[in-house]
C-alpha cells in the first residue's frame, strides 16, 4: 500500500517547548496530515530535550543577522512545507515570510487583537491582560504575515480569568485549556490543506 503523503513540518522554538510537546503528543492523533521533521531553536533552550526525546532532528541557530539565511537553507534542504512558531520569540522579516507565504503559523497567548503585536510575548501578555482587568482571555493560532501577530486567524479558544489569578497561574491555564488544544488542531487543518493543494486559510 502506498504511504500517505504528509506535510513536512518544522517547529521553531525559543523556550520550554510545551507547545512543541503538545504537537509531538498529538502526532498520529489530532495531527495526522503532517509530520514534524525538524525543530529549530534561536537560542539555547530546554525544548531541545523534547525534540531529542522524540527523536526529531534539532538545529540551534543563534538569533542574529544571519539567522534567517541559515534557517531558510535548512528548511529548504529538509523540504519543509509548513513552519510552526511555538513559543518562538524572534520576529521574522517580511522577506522570510514571503518565502513561506501562508505556510507559517504562530500560537499567541491571548485573543488577538487584544494584547498582541510588538512587546507582547510570554508572561507580558498575561500581565497586561490582568492589569486591564479582562474577564476572558485565551489563545489564538494565526497565519504569519509581515505584521507581528497581524495575520489571518485560524483558531481561537477562550479562557476565563479567575479572581486570584497571577500572570503565572493565568499563563498555565491558557496553555492547558487553550494553546495545547488549538495548536495541534490548527496544525492539522493547515497540513491537510497543504497535502490537498488547497489554500491554508479562507
Ligand atoms: C506560549 O505561551 C506561547 O503562546 C508564547 O510563549 C509561550 C511559550 O511556551 N508565545 C508568545 O508569546 C509569542 N508571541 P512554550 O515554550 O512552553 O510552548
């Protein structure tokens, strides 16, 4: 029997890699149409261990002026179809994005357009949400374009803010209830579209 064709996925990381882990854990389950064939980090980070434990090739390319050139070379060498930014903290240039047009997705820990754009990443997002007093927050997966956090939205999931939340407790609940749920789902939606030769978003 002919093996099913799958989209080849590279996951870009900068930190703990819990979203990478969610993708690994859902491989062959929620994520059926794509396979993670590469993990790229832009700094030393513990996501490396997660890639190693899953037997996925890992490349560390230090952030800096030649990051994109080196990353593009390895993406092309590995015939990558889809790039997933999973806690990746560098901003990619318009030139880089244009090479993988509509084939880069990002997970952001808020309901975009709230608390998004330059300066909003990691705990800062949750600090800003608590400071503003929002009662509902959540996570968003979107297509990456040349505007930071500004591309078309693929999936969102809401999470209730609790009275005694700290940025840390809120961050963990948004990860568990929203990010680890919607990222594998969105990865599957986009991988499936790529395999079928259809647009990755409508
Ligand atoms: C996640 O909450 C992710 O949404 C966020 O960083 C965290 C990484 O956690 N990303 C951003 O803020 C990007 N703007 P992880 O390394 O455990 O997946």
